[in-house]
C-alpha cells in the first residue's frame, strides 16, 4: 500500500513538474529567470532550457561600432614655416645603357618633356663607351684552345639642366624616372646655390685697408 501510494504520489509529482516546466519554457523566451528560482528548479530535478542569448545591441556590441576620433591639441599642431625652394645652378643627368637606340629614344623623350615644361637642356654629350671582355672556355671538359669571348658594352648619355628651383627639379626628375626604360640606369647630380654663413665675410671687412 505504501509503495503503491508513494508511486502514485511520485507519478503525480512528475506530471505536475512536467506541466510546470512546459509552461515555463514559453516564459523563458521572453524573460530570463532569476538565479534563486533557477537554482530551486534545478534541485527539483527539472531540466530547464538555457536563457535566451543576449540581444545584438548590447553595451559590448556597441563598442565595436564606436569610432574614436583623436583630438589634436594646439601644441601638437605643426605650423608650416613656409620654407623657400632651393636653387640649383645645374642639374646633371647621366644615363647608362647597353643599347644606343634605347638611349637615343629616351633622349628624344627627355627633350620633348623639357620643352613642354619650359626647361632648358644643354651640354648633351655621348662619352666614350666602356668595354669589358671575358675570355673563357667553351665548356668545362674541352681543351684550352677551344675558347669563347664575352663582351659587355656600356654606353653613356649626359645632359645638363641649368637654373632650376627645387620644386621644378623634383617634379621633372620624378616624371622622367617613372618613364625610365628597362635596362637604363640614371645618376643625378645637383649643384645647389647657398648663401655664405655669417662668419664668412669679404676680405675688406676683415683686413683693414691701409
């Protein structure tokens, strides 16, 4: 009798808990359970579903989309001092290559670009070419009399650009260097005009005239 009664009570208790849990599952989708109620239900042996995930727009999620704008202080602002352009009395351009036709075509491009920008080109010269020869065996296992000779020829082209400012020289040099053909190297030499330092004075101011 006791066992049957206890079994009936146990069955009724399980059915009651199942009904309560079934009704509570719909409630947990709208609101999360407090910690105390959740702990009490777990001790009774009821398996509750996990609380719904946190909404997308939370405090942690909004931080990802927050963009901080740096604030520059007045001391960090660098003012433009208005430096003047440097003056070059002469800009020498030297080109080296292994084919004369490529250098001649590049010279035509240089003179045309300088004419459009109003830059004078003078002292166009073709220095003597540089030869370098190697005499080697045709193969490793052949006799000494079977040889072959290799030769490299380096042609030079030099020209001068007189009386240019720094901005004009930098713009022109960047343009011609971007269009430099393959196999051609360039060397640029700038002759800058500078004022004499204050401690350097003419001889008339240093040595008194008698």
